[in-house]
């Protein structure tokens, strides 16, 4: 299997731009016996304050869920609520799948994704509904039209509450934000949850219940279909689009060392989301006030559609950028002797990663597939971590020490995952990689050193041998994976 030729060029350029370095690799892992469990990435241990924070978060979400269920249940009635729930849930899997598709290179922790969705569905909607109703009553008391709430209040409170949990993740779990893609995913899932509950209100209340009360069940069903077409099929992207602006700001803040940008980027993204949301809500009000329904169509085609496609293009470009990042960053570890050129080439695109998993299934079964997935995830995390080092994201010695520990954990995990493949492919020669050359042993017993090819064949799993330690340490973090005293190299055994 060979990668695309463009990948070889990217890899060669990255190697040329990377200064030589050295680092002690982990001891050569022993090949686990068949049927052994797949090694896992090290997991964080929960301490007391994390447990308290988790319990508090669950309580807040549960309170929001109870409030929403009670409010919708009493306001719509059981039948209308059921119709609204069924109709509103239909587009959710499609929208969620679109955002998860963006996150395939380095998937975010599933609990965080779930919390973002339920936060938007229950907490953000509870707060927004309460505030919107309060201001609607206040405007009515002042003699102002209640429609002002949709333009002057709803965009601000809704965007703020939808983005609240992703903002908390950035503050307290900045390492889970690897860039704009993560911001889009976190904010998008929160917005999908919010839109789902809002659609329940529109489909069940303004659609089914209003139709039943006026003309009967048939009219109610017709109104549900009409609202479903307009709100979901035509405008279903609206809430995720608005909140994705905040996601862009959060992603920029997560990948910059400038403290001013860390503060201003999320604020700017949130303000853009609020303005875009307010403009969207203003269009139907202008159409009613002027008697020109075509204003909504002009706004939809002239403003929202171009912005939507621009965001889709940005998301696709960012998705490809994450794949190319491994080819720009991981050559540091190739020179240091931790990785081989074929391993870096095999990570450069989703097609190559899929080919690597296919190969892993052939040589090591389903356990090999799981190990390859874990290997690819750890390698991507390592590339993002190294990119953060280059950007200077860690400003304190404690942060740098933590990054160094995480780097070591990822490198150890990569070595453990690699153990599933070394020596298992009868079609691949047994060899070692010293950071510069392959030393291959062929079936006839001969050995020879081989240069890394310009277009690396992927994957070629080989044993890694520790290179000599560097004579000096560069400023900052030092060479990738350097942790002080050079550990003794264990004996190399073919296939082990």
C-alpha cells in the first residue's frame, strides 16, 4: 500500500525544515501474546474536586431537564408533546453525524460531547426560555411589541447560554481544545440540543396543538409537516451556524499564546454569533412590518446561505489541516527515533488511516484494528501537543512539565500499540529504524541498511532502536521526547 504522492512531498518538506534532534525512545515493547487485551491510553484519575464538579454539573443538567419537561408538558399537553418530540428528534442524528465527521482525526472525549448536547438541550433552553418570557412580559407592560424579544433579547441570551459549557471547557479543560475544529464540534452539539428542544415547542405547540384546536388532527398534522419543512429542512442549520461563530473564537483562543487573543477571540466570536442570530430574527419582523415576505427570501439567499457555505468550506479545510499537521510535526519524532517515515505517511489522510486499519485487521484481527485506532489517536494527539509546544501555549514551568509528562505518556502508548504489529506480517522484512536508516533482515538471513524511500510504503512496522543522546539541549522543551538520562537500550530480537 502506498500513500498519495502528494503526501510524500509534504513529508519530505517537513523533514527538510526540521532540525536534527535526538531523544531516547522507550524500551522496545515485547510482543503481547495472541488474545491479550488491547493497551489503552493512560486515563486521568478523578480527584475530589473533579467529582464535585461532575456532580454539580449533573445536578444543573437534571434541574434543566425537569424544568423543560414540566414546562413543555404543561404547555403542550401529552399528545402534542409526543408529536413534537418525535418530529424534532428526526434531524438530530444527521446533524450530530455531520459534526462528528469533522472530528475523525482526533475525536473528543464522548462524555464532553454528550454534556455539550444535553447542556444546550436543557440548561441553555431553560435559562433562555425564562429570560425571554420575562422580557416579553416587560415589553408588553411598557406597551412595546413582544416581537422585540426575538430581536433584542433572544439572540444574546441564547448564544451566551449555548456557548457557556464550551467556554467552561476552554477555561478548565484547555487541553481538550486542539483548535477551531474542536470549537465547532463542541458549540455545534450544544446548538443542536438547543434547536431540538426549540423545535419541540414549534412543532408540537404552534404546529400540532394549534391545528388540532382550530380544525382537528388532520390540520394539526399538516401544520407539523409545513413547520418541519421550513424550520428543519430549510433552516435547520441556523442555530449550529450561529453558535459555530463562537466556536471559531474559542478554537483560536485555544491555539494562541497571546493572552489578549485568548480573551478577545471568544468575545469576538460570541458577538458575531449574537449579531448573526439577531439579523436572522429581524428578517421576519421586517417582512411583517413592511408587508414584503420576500425580505425573508432575500436574507436567506443573500446572507445566510453564503455564510453557511463559507463555514462548511472552513470546516472541511480545518479537517484536512489536522491530517496534514502530523506530516508537519511528527518528523521531529522520526529524527529522534520514535517513529518511522512510513508511520508518519500512514497518518496523513483518512484514506491512509483506513488502509492502515485494514492491514492491521489482516495481520492481527479485531484486536489489531482497535490497537491501530488507539495508535492513530495517540499519534494525532502527539502532533497537536508538539504543535502547541512550538506555539508556546504553555507559559509556566508547571504547564511545561505537564506537557512533557503527557508527551511521554503518548509516546509510551504508541510503543505499546505498535507491539501488536511488529513481526506479525509475514510479507514484511524484519528490521529496526535508527532515526536515519532501516536495518532490515531478509528471509535468506542477510542484513543491510536501507534509506527511507521518498514515497514510504505504509505501513512498515519495525523495531525502534535508541539513537545516541544529543550533545546539547535546545532552548524550551528540548528535542521531542527528551527526558534527561538516556535509558539503556534493551536487546533487539527479531519480531519482538
